[in-house]
């Protein structure tokens, strides 16, 4: 899902060259079904059906496109080629497509930085100059501030599909562990590079899906989490279970790595590792699937022969390690505080009755907490935007930062003794700038800010609240060019996610900006299932309550129509991953309400998602068809199973990628095959299948621009917006 595999792993849209009509595509039978408003005849591939019927607790469910789950099936690649060729032919008939691509290229051409982190006397960060396929890793040797290239992923592949997937430096900054991912896969291979010379050590660590490793304080090795190697050629489809923590000592083969933690009785546990600043404590968070509530094991590394011991039970509350001071460990937790609080645990007397509250729960959700500059830096979420506070180590508040606008702050990490921390700050109107904060003084200054080819002040954001079907008050943010007023005719792009405790906060997108430049309104709804208002908000949108999420989204669309921002034929709906499921669900429940649907890498088969790669972990949010009661709820909204033949569905462009090993492309393949067979109206229902790309991470900039241009071109034409004809 959009948040990978949670904290310790740590659990958060695009394109290549468009294939022409490949010779193999001609071998796929076709059937004419629809014409577009431009008179382009759509002849969909006649997707082969198989006689497969499953029995779910007495309910017989046909799965005629099961063969599309297996890449070795006869005709699999030919079907992909035929679908891509049809989509390319339709998109190429849009005169404005090239203009959109040019404008997106210009908007994407700005400096982008990751949040810097410091170890020893070195600062590490990534920078993309604008149109580079992948960002480049730089290092700064203090006290001089002259960044130098430490690693350029753009030199590692001709097509820019090898990406930097994670970095972690030793405490003295001498060594950098870095993870590499290929073609968008979640699999990461870790390597080690000397920070002074750029020379790689021979060490290689495989079969991880983690975005970080954790160095021992002496720099002689690091802790990491891994799965067993998948069988044969099934690394992109095989179920991943039984994750373990190992310690790798530099200079030794991976086969010799020491097993630190495993639970053979807990196949669904995700496990990670964090070493305290003083090197004494190894903190091991354990998660059951993607449930944000976790357990904690702690090992005293200063005690010879010590073993990890359980400190907190799984599925009671969230626990995120913040730091330590001697025998006292600090945690951010939702225990007895659904929106979060900060607690202290003395390991000399760690029983729960002795845990102390340092910062109590407030009306805002505590997103992150860190111990840096001998202070606590607390990042809250207040009505879906960031509020940053600084507290003393005694928990007493000292000050609230004055942020530039209502936006999103990400970062604010560091070591307890470090004087500074860094974070990114962005809004719907402006991309991320990197800010430097000294917690002791509250001094806040710009570290890096991009030079832009547009003026953010020409646009404005407005937060509104609306009532969902059951009366729940839901926030939504509208962003548009200043002077835009409701007239019942505006093209509106409604975006949502609504799952996995993930908060949808302000973020900048060149694609969304290009949409607003064309007169469009962007609407982002903060649906239940997310984390905007804490644990209760999340729980209100999971398992048997998942329909609440769809009701919230439908209510957002109805509000936009009622308040005369738009009308159904001018309303597009977009979402990715869990948000792709969202779009698939609402367009099948209310096909009359939308003028365009963009389900991106979505979970569309809610009866079989748990049978592929990491899909089983999503049962914490979705439930599973193996349970009779949960099956009924899943079957009631599963997008694949709620497509009705003879229905007029809105224009739909499904987006997926052949190397997506998180939400396997079979979800999108089966959905579009069923949708094309069922479509009764003239609107196009197409699929765009990217090659050598995955779920989202690590995609080259050119692919992002090309896909964004196609999505915009499709949407503008579907909604009848001038320039999209």
C-alpha cells in the first residue's frame, strides 16, 4: 500500500514510452463495443474467460479472468500489448496531449531535496536538479559546506529504473549503507559505501523490503529485517511471511549473519530494529500486518548474554521509540490516548503501572515525536495540517513554531545531542522547501528552497467541512486559481485515500498544478480510515466499517455538486493503491455521480488480495474472505465483483505497472477486463500498463511526466474541458 509496511520497515503516477500496435497484439481477438465523442472506434480485446468458480462459505463466486494472475499464462503478454496499443491509439487522438506533456515537463523542472540527516560531522541528503530520472545522494563534510556527490543512481541503468530505496549512515558518518531497488520492485538490496572515497565494500544484503537499516554504535555492522528468499521466479508474486531481524558484521557473507529476533509462531509479524543514541538499547517494534498498533521488545546491549524481552503487547496500542536517557526510554503511544501522548519507561522498573506521562494527549493528533537538541520536538496534526511544538525533556511546553502556511511538515529527526534538525514543508500550492530548526532557541531558517516557474500566490486553498451519510463531519480542502467561484460548471478533480491510518495532508503535485492552471479545482477529502483525527478516525473505516470510507467520498462528491462547484459530468475522481480501491468502489456504486474515474494501482479483487506478496498484511484494515462475516462485507463492495453488465460507466483510465509487487497488476487486469465486457455506454474504459515500473517508488521522472500527461489528457477530454478535445 501507499505506506509500504509500517514504521520499522518503515510503513507510505507515471509512464514510459507508449507502445505502438505490436505484431503480437493482432493475435488477440477483439470486439467493437463503443465509440468516443471524437468518433474513435474502440475495439476492446476480447479477453479469454476460464471456468473457475470458488466457494466462499456457501456462496459461489466465478473468477473468469483468473488466468490474468499468472504471467506464464498463454496470451498474457499479447493481452497486455493489445490493451496498451488500444489505449495509446485513443490517447494519441487528443491534440493537447503533447502540449500537456511540455507544460508538465516545465513544472517538474525544479530542485527537489530530501530531508537531510546528520551523523558525526557529515550531513547527507538527496537532490534532483529537476528532470533527472533519479535523485542524487550528496554528502557535506563539516565545517565546510560544499556538497559533493556520493552516489548517483542515474549511472546504474540506461532507463533510470534503478533507484535509491533507503540510506543509513554509521554514527561517525564514515560509512553509508544504501538500498537499491530495480524497476519499481519493493525488494531492496543493501550495500555499503565509504563516505570519504565513495568506494563500495563487498557486503551485499538481499531479500529485504525495508527502507532502513540500523547501525551498531561501533560501526562494525548493522541490524536489518528480511524475509526468506522466494522460490524460483516468483519473487514478484510469492507471499512474504516470517520476517526476522539479523545482524550483519561488515566483511562477512550474508549467510553468516546472526539471527537476532524471530517468532516462528507469528508468521504475520513485521519486525524492525532501532538502536538508542547511546548504543545501549536495541528496540524491536513488532506489527501484525499493517495494523498500526504494535508490540515492543527491548534488549539491553550493555548486558552480556541478554535477550530481547517483551515490553508492550501487540494490538493494544501504537508505540514508537523516541529516544532514551540512561535507563529511561521515551515512547510516543496511543495507549489510553487515541490521538497520542509521550511517555517515559524506566527499564529498572518497567511494569506498566510505573509508566509516566510526559506530554498528555491533546485535541490534535500526535504524528511524530523526536528527541533532538536536548528537547522533544512534537509534530501534531490539527484538522489535517501540521503544528510543531517544542517541549523540554520534562515534558513542559516551550514554544510553538510559526510555520509559513497551513501545510505539511515532515522530518524533524536527529540525535539527542545534536543542535539542529531538518524538515520539509509543503502545501497544495507550493513544493517542499527544506527548513533548519535549532530546538534550543527555536531558530528556524530556510536550508534549501526551489526556484519555481510559476507563482504560488496566484492560487489559494480553502478548507471546508461536510456531512457524510451518517452525519460524520469530514474535512476537505479545495485549491484553485484565485478568483475562481462556484458556478456549477467547474471541472473538479476529487482525490482521496482513506485507509491504513495514513493522513492525507497538504502536498504539492505538478500534475495537480497543471490541472488548476487549466481552470480546474482540486478537492482532497480527509476520509475515515485515515489517521487525521487519531485511532478512532482510523477504526471507523476498517473491516466491517469500510463502507464508511466510500460513503465519505460519495458525500464529498455530492457536496461539490450541491454547493455548485461542479456537476457530475464535470467531476473526476482519483486515488492510488488503497485509493484505487476507493475509486473502484465508488464508481461501481454510483456510476452516475462521476464524469471520469482514475483508479491507480488499485486493490480491486477484495476476495483474493491476501494471496499475493504482502497483500495478506492488509487484512488488518480490510479483513479477509477467509472469515464468513468479513467475506460478506468484502463481497458487497469489491470493485471487481460489483461490475454489472449493461451499466453505463463513466470514462475510466486504469493505471498499473508490470513490476508492481505490492498491489500485483492482476487486480487492475481483471477489473478492466470485466469493465470492458460490461460497459453499455459510449465512454472509453481503458488501461495503461507501465513497463519496468512498480507500485510508485523509484519511477524515473520521464515516466512520471508521460503518465501524468496521459492522465490529464484523458480527464480533460472526458470532462469536455476546452483544450482536451
